C-alpha cells in the first residue's frame, strides 16, 4: 500500500508560480515512477510530468520549460514547480505512484489561475 498526500495548490494570477508537493508513505521502496496528472472540468485526466526511480523525467509538451518535477528521497516527497502559469493550467492536480502491478492516486489539489 502507498499513501499519497498532495499540497500546495491555490489561486494565482497568470504568470505566477506555485510548488506542489506530494508526500508518499507506505511501501515506497516499491515505487518505480512518480507522476503528476491534472484534470480540468469536462476534460480527461492528462499526464503533466513524471520522474522515475533513476531520476529520468518526462513532461507534457504543454508544460515543457514551465514546470519542473523533482524528488527528495530523504523526505519521500515529489515536487512539481509550476511557473509562468496560464489560465489553461487550471485543474485539479493529482499525484500518482506506479508500482510493478499497481498504481495509487492522491486526493488532488486544486490549482486555479486567474487571467
């Protein structure tokens, strides 16, 4: 079992920044990939960024150059630094942990970007 708790969302003006955090607990040694997804109203959940246990990263084209995913193994936490926010970045952001045969989700944190 893995538990994920996100924090750091909020309301920000366009051009602003936030740092989202995802604290993991439980069987964290079994996690292969940690990722951030987002889901805007009326849209499907989409992958935003991912980081592997070997620190390889991957980003959606829409956030490249603006978002940065990182991890602090000592704190069992994954971060998503989101800069130059746009109104279209408004969504619920979810943390995701992928193990060999299962994946887990956090409860989500709302990011709202005003124009």
